[in-house]
C-alpha cells in the first residue's frame, strides 16, 4: 500500500480556469474569492482553487 506522501496532489485551478469553466469573467471569480464564497489559496502570488472546492461552490449555488 503506497504511503500518502508518495501521492501527487491534484492539480489546482487558477482564476482563468475557473472563469472558463463557469463561463463568467475573471473579475467575478475574484469577487467570489474576496467575499469568501469560493475557497482559494494564494500560492506564489496567484489564487489557486481545488477542483473539490469549485465543485462544492457550484453544488451550493445550485441548491439555493
């Protein structure tokens, strides 16, 4: 059984990726992040969003 330290983390999305997936502007994605609606981490000066967090964000929006 492989140890967890040998597993590669899933690739993260940047604001451009999320905007394209959601068909919104990059400014809208930045607003979601700044409002705390979309979880994101600032890595190397750029926002990164996990696929899991984006899926949860969309799922939450669809249930409202």
